C-alpha cells in the first residue's frame, strides 16, 4: 500500500477503507469503557500513533536491516555512484594500473562525457537524475507492498540464502575420484622445418625471459614491473597472489619447461590462498585462476590443481546470490558480499563478465561431481533467453536485481567480447551437443553482422560499437579476437555460410594486421578508428597504448590452423620482432604508452596474460597442428586449455568414492 493511502488516518479516523475499519473497532472499545468523548479521542489518537509508528518501523526495517534490503540499498548506492566517483579501474581484460586508468578514461567517454567539461557536467547531471529516478522507483515499489507481502518476501529470501549456503557448503566437501585421462596432444613434435623450429625456440626464449625476471623480481606477487624490477599488484585480484604463476602454468607445460612447472606447482601448494578479505573481480579470477588451475590439471593430472580449482569455484558461488542469479561483478570471498562496478550503468553486471564463466563452471561440475556450478551458469543463459533483445543484439549491461537490461550499448570488444566467444566454445566443448549455445551464437553473430560490421572506403572490414542504434566507428584491440572466433565457428555455420565466416575471419585478421602495420613500433593501439579521414589508426592519445595484449596473434593462430595460409606465420613473426625490438627490456617485457612514437614509452607492467596468451598463441603458430588439436581442446578466454567433453566420456571418468 502506498504511504499516501495511510495519511487520511490522521485527519479522519472514521473515514473509508482501513481508516474506517480501525475507527469502528476503536470507537466501540472506547464507548464500552464509557470514558467520555475527550478520553475517547485521546485513546484513539494514541493507538493511531502507535499503529503509524509500527508501520514506519516496519518499512525502515524492511529497507535497511533485513536480508532483502541488499536489493534496495544496492539500487540506491550503486545507481548514484557513477557520477560521484571517477570511472573505475576496470573493464574486462585490463590488468595494470596504466591500462586501468586509461580504460577508465575511455569509459567516461563511452558513457558520453567527451573532452568538453560542460557537456560532461550536463551528462553527469542527467545520469544522476536518471539513477535517482530509478532508485526512487525501486524504493516506491518496495514500499507499495503490504506488510504481509514484505514479511513473506523476507522469509522467502532468508530461506533462499540459507539453501544457497547449504549448497555452497556441500560443494566444498570431498572430491570424487577421477580417473585421469592422459591428454591428447599436450606435447607436440618438434617442427620438421628448421626455420620454423628456430622461430619456435625463439618464442620459448621469450617465455624464459619473462618467467625468470618475474621469478627474480616479483616471485609470488601478481605481476612484474620490468623497469622498476619489482612486483605489480592489480586490484582485480583483491589480495589473491601469484597471478603470473597460475596464468603461466600451461604455457610452461606445453613448452616443455618442466622444472619451472614444478616450481610453480609447489608455490601453489604452499601459498595460493583464496581466503582474502577484499573485493575481487569474479570474471578475472575465473578466467585466470580457475581457468589456469583447470588447464594445469588437465595437462598434468596433478590433483592439487583440481582441488584448488574447485576450492576457488566454491568461493565464487556467493557472487550468484542475487535476485536474478546474474552474478555480481565483484565479490569479497571472505565475507561472501557481492557488488557491482560503480561505473556500470544503473548498478548493472557486465555481459562479458557474467557471460564468461560458462566453460570453467561446466568443468568444475564435471571435476567435482557437483551440478551446482553448471546450474549457476545455465541459469544465466535462461535469464538471457527470456529477455527481449534490441534488434537481436545483447546489451553490455544487465541489472542483477531487476533482471533487466541497462544501457543499450553493444560491443564485440570490451564489455561484450568473450560472451560471444563462450557461446561458440560452449557448443564446441560439449562435443557439439549444446545446440542451444550454438543457436544463440549464430543468432548473435547474424545480428552483429547486420548492425555492427562495416567496410571502410579503403576496403577494411571492421566491427563498430552500437549505442542505442548509433554506430561509433571504432574498433578495440580486444575486438580483434573476433577474427579467430568467426573462423573457428565457420564449420558449424548455417547452410552455405561456412566459407563466408572463414572469409570474415580473414578480413578481420587483415584489418587488425593493418592496425599494427600503421604504427611506428608495428604493434597495435588499444583502439583504432574509421572516421575523420583515418582508417585503422588511433586518433586519441589515450587509445594509443599497447599492453602486450594477445587478441591479434590469437586470431592469427586460428587463421593459421584453419587455412595454413603462410601470411599468418609472417604476420606473427612481425609481432615477435616488434615485441623484441620495442617491449623487451632487461627486466622482462613492458607494455607501451604510445605505439606511434619512436622514443621509449614503457608502461612498466608485464601483464600475466602475456605469458598465458600472447606467448602461447605465438608458440602454437610455429608448432605443428598435433600440439593441442582444436578438435580436442578449447581455449578459455585467457588461452587456458579445457578438453572437449566428448559424448562417450562425459559421465564416465567421475566416479563417487
Ligand atoms: C585477457 O585477460 C583475456 O583475453 C580477456 O578475455 C580480455 N583481455 C585480456 C587480454 O587482453
């Protein structure tokens, strides 16, 4: 009932509705006692006052103190924060302070606050108004409920939380015995061609340089600062340590660096601790730590990796305790309290984050024998399938409380990218049995092609960003992974489209190669544009950086495997030379602040994904196809290896003890 509906109680106790009912009852009682009209009015007033204060207490209790309150509070707090705080440090894929800050600025622009301060102020005010209105609407909805309804909601919510906690506990109990199956193609042959062999050996040398410098200057910390020669810690991992160690495990393994792999393993056994009292990014921890541990387990069969992966998976489960089951972006793994990035539209979770859990969580269920992980990610899919998609596109923002889309921004780069990748790979990893994922992938790609993919006047195909129907003719380095994705999916494309998707992959690879080729250092910028008379060039200073990202060589790797066109090896080698010439320093490899200048512009961070992804993809390009054959493995978005769950094996290897 609206608060306004109760107000007549003050002025007219004998009025209609609830007022009338109360008035009648109280009047009768007063009359029976025969205490006179004055006393009668006093008693009535007193009781009314009591009823009113009880109601107010109930409402405030419901809003602030009871378990249900998280929805409303998150609405109020998060909705108002984007304009009050500087843009947060994050966007999928970062990992360094330099990158974080730059991406934060990029976010401010994306949210519609370009260089002009007056426009930015106006924009921020509009956003504050919009957020406040939304918070008020939600508050009003809660207040409109009858006390019994609120009570019922509270009880239901309490029951749900208790059940969730029980299930989380159950998930952490002993693991079933798994008969480890030796992996297929975990160690390939030496390439027969001596030139290719030398190139591959060179890439292994690069891995050694990156690894030994990390070991020497930052061992046990998350990442290395190769210029300062000390550790670097990103807020993405809270206080979890050892990101480079976990991220590098499988690259060490496939390169045959067995001693280093053992060193990493024993650090993990003794030191890797998830009981951290700080917010972590659920997405980053999943793709790097869960993915890295699963991959190490599948390659080596060492139980410690399975144990740690499941332990961490259990720690991530409270992120799903939201009304819709769409997980929070951030989680304090000690307290189990989740939240969202303060900059995200209307308190939303991010598509590329909650949409990039599927592969790892399916394997967690497989390896733990507990369906809870799979249930959580399948529920995300159900929520998405029940939502109306604007023009068939998936917006980047989804509110976990309301289960509704936030701003209608669509991107195949940051904030959207790996969601599409995981749809395709969910289908491949299921031995092509997950037909729902396949359909979602091809439907999404069709909409992307119609609304986002364009060709420049110079003939370069690019993927623009879509903002409520308007296109921004910009493509991010992150988006370059899509070339490989289109090519990888070509095989399963609707009738007659296989060749088309393979060609689309090749065109994106060419565009991304151009973005590299048009710089001074021959490594590409964070984002490049196709407007204002330029093509495949960064025009804004804060888009000119390169942080050792893998997406372009990732696409070369898939294109090489799927076509064997020698140009992909040529382009990959150009990238190797550029890394050696411009990013290699005494203390490791560093990102660059500006790829268009000849002078050094180091950002002083050796990202953990340089070891997990960039070097791994390069190594694979110069290996034979028998190393990690694509029909047996899928790469998670951090290039960690997950075996295809072949139909004949699916239920076989996990046996209850
Ligand atoms: C990685 O952490 C992953 O590839 C992620 O999907 C996006 N970006 C970074 C590397 O650029």
